[in-house]
């Protein structure tokens, strides 16, 4: 069954929110990179719900996208305080490239585990340059 493009985009966002990875994969080619409320990509909805599996599925397609407020997925995961998702995102070079030098994701970390993961990722990047 094919959905009209707008319906597919809504289904894609809901799939991210509900951690429905098979639906995400099925709609990825058509919908990845779609911007929703305030310019948020689907990966941000998966992060807000704490769905690491959906984040992992979306990461190759939506890494490095910023919302209308300039927030990256990494900054959001730090603010929400989700170490497993911070670890996934910090391992991705596209996400690390979105760092705002004026205010880093570490400034938004809600717990020490997230801060430690970011420090390790930045150390790894610094040592490989």
C-alpha cells in the first residue's frame, strides 16, 4: 500500500516517536530529512521518547541536521539526559561537526554519564586529527 506523500511523512514521524523501526526503514527514502514543527527532523522525536533503536536507524540519514532553533540531535539528547543515545550520536562525526563553539552540548547535559561520553568522543576526535 502506498501512502500519499504528506501521509507518509506523518507516518514517518509517528514511527520515530513509537520506535517502529520497520516502518522507518520502509519510508526512509521518501521521508528522511523531512522537517516538522519548528524544523525538527524525525530523529528528534525518537530522541525525546528515548528510542535508541529508532535513533540508530535514522542517524545515517538525519545526522547533523539542526532544528529552527539551531539545536542538533546531540544537544537535545544531552538536554534530555539519555546516555545511550548520547553515545550513539557522539560516535557519529556528522553530529560532532554540529558543535556550537559558543555553547556545547556538554553545557546542556543533565547528568555526568552524558558529560563523560561527550568528553571521551571529543578526546578521540582531538587525538585523531
